[in-house]
């Protein structure tokens, strides 16, 4: 991963412009909201508005089905690629095509190593890792298991917002 942030809302347009990033590929669960929640996490709506005001293109790429992604994305005015097959490249390529951006102009934002980070790496785009909003519920056993496997590889240093 290229950069790590505590929360999605810590990523600023200024930071993105400094690094030549013109568009963000966004994960949904535990990045923009909690699992299976149709409502954005606190501050996400305002963050998306700030990104748009600063000319940053935004699109969701999710492994979830359209029935999960559409009711979340539509009220926020976000385009999306569902059933994306992360970490495979196809969802990332489709998103870049929809945004009209190249890999060098694009970054991904997400919370999982084996889907978001690997997908960004395979697609040769920069990765902005964010810590998960919350621990997944017990019903999400597979994701909880992956979290244990991810632990040794997670970042220990985060972008210093004061220096940004």
C-alpha cells in the first residue's frame, strides 16, 4: 500500500492533488459505511462533496451485488461497478474507463488487504489504505478470519495530517 490513513475522511483533496491523483476508486463496506448499512458513516457525505468541489472523480468498486451497492451509491450520486471480482483487475479497469482516467491518475481507497490492496497493486494504481470503521459482525466469519491473516502486514505508520 502506498499510504495509510486512520479514516476515509482524513484523505484531503490537497493530498490527492499533491500526488497527481484525479480520481478515487472507493470500497463500500467498512470504508464508506459499516457492513450492510445503507447509510454513509459520519462525515462521508460532506467528504464526498468536498472531493467533488475540488474536481476529484469518484466511483465505487465493490464485490457486493447491485442490490447492495445501488441503494448506497444512488443517493450519494456515485457511479459504481458491482460484482467487481476484487482483487482481479476487471473492476478497477472498468472504473478507470468510466472516470476517463489512467492508472497514474487514479488511487483506490479501502480497508482490506486481500481485496482492496491487492486489487490496487494488480491494477498498478496507488492504494490509500484506511482502517476499518468497525470490527465485522460475527456473521461475517470469513472477513473476520481474513483480518487475522492481514494483521502482520498492516501499516504501522499513517499519513501525518499536520504535515499534509
